[in-house]
C-alpha cells in the first residue's frame, strides 16, 4: 500500500484523510516521523498557504508530501473568514478556539437572510513530480442559526451541506467524508497520483 506524508499537525485532518484514502494509501503524520514544524501561513490565498506548508515539510524530510489549506467562505461576509478561518477569533499568542470562531461567525451574520457559504480545500502535492501540483475541492451549503451536533470539528456544527438538513457535526464523519471539500480534493489527488510511477513512500 502507498504510504504518504500529510504535512499537517492537525490530527483531525490526518484521521479524515486516512478514512477517505484507506483503501489506497496509509497516511503518515509528521508526528510519526518525530517532526514538529509550525509553518507561518503568510500567503494571501489557500493555494499559497498549501504550497508554503508542503515546501516546509518537504525541505525538512526530503520526502514527497502533500499539504492542504482549507476554510469557510461566507457570501454575506464577502468570503470571510476565508484563509483566516482557523484564526478567525484568535487572540494573538492563544491557541485556535473553534467555539470562539463559531460564536464570532454567528455574531457577524446576526439576522442575515443570505446564509449561503462553501467550504474549500486546496491541496499541494510536492516531490511526486517535477513541479508542485494542486487539487481543489468545494462543498456548498448554508450556515445554521446555532451550533448543532457533537461530531466533527471547526465550523462543522454550523455548516449544513446542500441536500441535507443537518450540520456536518450532526451527520458525522462517515457521511461528511463522502462529500466534504477535503474528500473531493483528496479524491482528485488520488486519481492523479495513482497514475504516476513511484508514488509509494518507503522509510
């Protein structure tokens, strides 16, 4: 089976990727390799931040790897929180606080009628081919009036995907991982990499 390094310190993302790619690849985390890198996301786009993270881990390990940058884009807020999704309500020097992010989003929307939004993931895979390659996945939906559900993470308790009447946090990982933005980007990446030679990471 393929063994791929996912350049992220987010254990939730590692678990999602492993579930989505379970029949095709084993996902290796930086922690598995004894590596801890905190990459400053200074780019002004999801693509740029994904590239920064992939480059940092590739340089550190010498291994082909992939990284993602993901976020929630709300139409009423002109695409915010966007690339700042994880740090939307963050106080400098404090860890990411998902509950605070959700509360800030609900306050920003207040009684807005237009609650349409989409999640986006951009993946950068580097070291598999001569140039970095990018893959994108989106899922459209709406923002609920209050958090619902105990599963998932981030904005999952607020986001209702199109075609459903429950949030990602209510639907759970088994459903979310069949239709999420990250699932769609990972599926694109899988389709590309499985047609390349030597995509198995051995160490």
